[in-house]
C-alpha cells in the first residue's frame, strides 16, 4: 500500500533515464483501441488497423502521358525537321495513320507511342512528325504507377492526404482504422482557478495545453475540471475516468506535502516510475490503475509540456498500435554555449533564425520551468543527451519543432 509519506521519503535520489522509463511503461501497458471502418474522406490522420494491398493496376490500360498524337513508333523512324514523316489523322491509329489523344486517354494497339504536339505540324488532314518517337515514348504502361496486389501500407501506418489519394486511385473507398485513444486530462492543485486569480492563486493552463496536444497527437480528449489536493478527491477523479484509454494528470507529481498523486496511484494500482533524468521535468510519475496508464505530469508549465512530449505522445501512439512519427527538425548553428548535467537529458528552448550562412539557434531561458512564455515564444528545443555536458557556441545542433508534430 502506498502513502504520501513513503513516496516523499524516497525522494529523487535516483532518477530513471527517459529511455528506461519509456521501456518500463510500454512493457506494463495492456491497452489497445478498437477498430472501425471509415470512408477515405474521414480517414486523414487515422491509423490503419490492417495491411492494404492494391486490388488493381494503375493505370489498368496504356494511357497517354501528355497531349499529342498516338502513332506506331515505326512510322516515325528517321523523322526530322527537314524530312518529316507524314501521317494521316483519323479516329484511330494504324499504319501511317495517327489519332489525337489527351493526357490520360487510352493508347490502343497498334499505336505504341505518343508524339507530343510541338513535334507535329498540322497540314490539312495530316500531320508532319518532326522528331522520331521511340516505342513507349510518352505512354504510361499498365501498372506503371501501381501493380495489382502490390503492398501499399502496413497496419499501424498513419494516413496522410497523399495516401488517401493513392488508395482512391486503386479503387479503395474505405479503410479499417484504429479508434482514436480516449484521453482524460485532469488538472490538479488547490491553487488553480479558471479566471480572476487572487494572490496565491493561478489560472489553470496545463490541462488546456495538454488536452490540445493530445488532440493533435490523435487522441479524443476529456478536459476535466480542476481537482483539489485532497486524497479522496483525487481517487474519485481517477476512478471516474478508468474507462479512458489513458489518464493524464497535471500537478501534484513531485515529493511535496501536496504532491499526493504518486501515492494515490501506487495505492490503487502500480507506480512504475517516479522521477526521471530529464530537465526540465524530473518530477514526473508513471503508473497504471486497472490497466489504464496514468501519466502524472509536473505542474510547472515548461516541465509539463516537455513530459507530455516525452511520454504522452508515445503512449497515445502505442495505444493506437503505431509509433510516433519523427518530429520536424532543422540543423542549426548554436549562437552561444548551453550547459547540461551529465546523466540528465536536457531540453533547451531555442529560437531559430535564417541567415545567408544557414540556420542559427539561440537559447531561450535555459532554466526556468515555470516561464510559460519561453515555450510559446520559442520555435523548438535542442535535446542534449545524457552522455554530454552541453554544446559550445558554434556547434551544429538539431532543433526539434515539438508543436509542429501531428
């Protein structure tokens, strides 16, 4: 049985590395969403629940790759501007006869090439071909784009607009996808109010931020009212949302007297991780109650978004049976030194500017997990791995744009 005093007493003498915390959480998870069939128009951003192969060739007939004249290539051999090949123009191609075709029109036998318009001069009911055509020139062959039975996408692939267009091109009009994970977001803290804070109070922002991120990452969010720092109230709040695929709380995750959530989760289920080697954001806790993952994020807003990105994002993907996409990135030159503690993964907020020499990254508030504006005003962050003590001015670094990630 967990209690707040035992959790606080343990402190953060040892902090779990981020990778190990993720591995521990994933090994313990036993949650997967159901499936449903959707029309393509409603499937953008959804995760496929089945492997998809093409039912047909695209194109399924030889077709013109541009406007011009369908011809037998052999009838144009030797054609040049000063000695053109003269072909009659009719409703169909044949020996010494051409027919007009639009882009995408069938190219029927015996035609086996298309002469583009700039290489043909109209002369009455005939054309003069001024450049010889090769067999297959300007003709898309059967299956040139997609072949019948060709593998298109694996289960777990997140559909993009171009994917939807490809699926429709092969005759698929609906797909089986994973349900969007349901996410209960519960802000906690007796000092939090919705508006007009008195001295000692603060407006609730973390729940709004995390709810919006979870929606962007593919979740269906329940943004709950603030729950005060009371053990029974916290128990009731968590138990009320155990039907969700994932529960995310904000605040109350550290080791202070009002940080009750880790003990509540340990008492009702299993506390897997408490404290990670991450800056900002080491006082995060990860657990589960009745097979529902409970991710307890710190109350400081910068620490909250860092941990949301590190833990909520992958959990939502795993629940939908997929992996997180790589974030949008840019390589940039660091304009001044940033420091990091060995053994700690640091996420340093930066702005990015473009110069004639390339992108420049400028750190914004290397410390200060409570400064929300530093996140909103930053373009992204640089993750400093646990193995080094930082980067020097002039070093090439990778900037990740966390809020651009779908």
